[in-house]
C-alpha cells in the first residue's frame, strides 16, 4: 500500500502539517471563485477577484482574496468561486460504526463558518482569504437516510484500475480549496481536530491547477500534465447547471450535487514519446489551442461527422472527445474540476460534479470500450459522494438528511 493510502496518526499528521507550512512546499487546490464584479450564486454575494497570476498562489504583497460566503442554497467550492483557486486537498474518511452523522456534520459546518470567517484560533493567525470547504457523504451514509436517495449507489468497477481497498469508497469527503497554499493543511488540521476520534482517514490527495487558459468569454480552464487544456466542456450557465449539476429533489438533497473522485497516474514517458499529431489524435483537440480537430475555436463543439476528402474522420473514432461526448453517450454534462498531482505519482485528480451518477458511469463505460487516452492512465483511488445542500445558522450542515 502506498504512503498516500495509509491513514497517518493524528500526531504524524500534525507534524507533517507543521513541516509543510514551515517549508511552504504544499502543492495543492482549486475551487471556484467568481470573476471581479460578477455576482455569485443565489444566496451568495459578489466576490472580489483573485490576486496574483491565474492558477498560482497569492504572491507576496498582493491583496488577500475576499472571503467566499458560506451560507446559501449550495455549498461553496463547486461553482463558487468561479475561477478555481489553485490549491486543493481532497480528504476521504470513514465514520466510526457508532457515530451519528448528524451531530458530526453540524459541528463540521460550524467549524467551516468560523474558519472561513477568520475567527477560529486554529487558523494560526493566517487570513482565511477565499478558502472554501465542501463536504460530502458516501453511499453507506446516504443509504442510512434512504436507500432510494441520490448518492446511495456505489461506483461500479472499471478497467485499468489498481486500487487498494482503503482507496475505494468512503463515508466522508472534505474538499478544501484556497488561493493560499498555506491555508489548506491548516484548515484540514482544524477540521480533523473538531471531528476527533469519530472519523478515520482513508486517503488524501493534494492537487494544483495548471496554467489557466481562456476558453470562452469570462471562462478559463487549466492545462494538465499531458499539456492539454482540461475541462473545456461543462454546465457553465445557470440553466445548464439547473439541468445537469444541482439536485432538484427530493427535499432532503435539494441544492446538493453528486461528486466522483478518481486519482489517476499518467504514463508521461510513453505519452511524451508520441508526436504532437499523435497526441492530438488521442484527445481530438489541438494541444496548443484546445481547438477540436474538426475546426472552429476552443469553445466549439467537435463536429464528429466531419471527414477528410478521403473519407477519414477529422476527429478519430477513438479520440477522447468523441468517446466522452455527452450527446453521443446520451447523458448530461459534468462540471469537471481537475488537479495535477505528482505524489504518489504524476497524474491527475479528477473530480466531477453532476446530478445523476449515470452521467459519469455511462461515460466511463463507453470510454472503457475504446478511448485512446485510457491506455496512458491507471486509476489508483475512486469514490463517490453526495455533496450536501448548503448550510447556515438556521440550517446546520447535513440537517436536511440526518436528524
């Protein structure tokens, strides 16, 4: 079992956190922060713009990003902020068999409010900036509230997986995102301290956004370790998010969403040995610009029926953009938040949000059949979670699902 899959002791974790903060070596998170001057989601105020360069930490002397409001219909960290913070920690844990989830979640929600407000002494004097904490519960806990609820089903197994038992599934997801890398382990330590012995860590993953590239008016997407722009397509407008992202019901989960996490290793050496044209054929897009091989601009939908005069498809039949195309698969769009990683191996932490788990499972099933990208990947961790509805002083985190 790799070091990333072994749950550290609380002492080891705190020691590691201190060392990380002292050395400033964290490679970590992306959330969702609004562009300057744009309003937030319903129930959320407008947010100040990010300081420093897109995709990087807040630079010395730069203004601290404005806080992201906690209260609202949805939790922060999914679509707020709109421009993803560059540093992420995804922490997956289990609850003890006798632990009631309701009180624990309510306490975590209160800790999130004090941490993001900057009033928690466990922040060690650091300004909270735009830190966001997003909490989800796994299928086992969802089933205790209702076997038919969204999020009650476990993820199936797929090909090209090498997943230790501890790195599959889990009861609790805590996603922490910030522009300031120092905040991520400090907030994690504070939340684990609040949870105490009621939770047992399964695995954690730090990730970082690559360079942000403009892909449409007001939208950017990062480059991944393979050099390609990642996350161009998704539910970006309010209407698209209502259709494909947010759960409308039942009432216990309304305002929540479903998250899938997959940690993947990349075979960088073998992919780099391909010519640029071969790499582009794997993805179905131009590496430099993100434009589909069928033409247009980066935001254009791939013309999957377009052919050369000789009758060859411009977008190859096994190209990733064809195999994962929502229209071809017959599902909605995923909101994808991807983070490059280099520990335990170079690769990607894939996070998708959607209101129907089949959006992910049907897509990956079709990719499994023939997708030119998959042979360069190996999945080493996998889990799904119901991201709880938003919370506030009058509605504790998890209170709609657990009494």
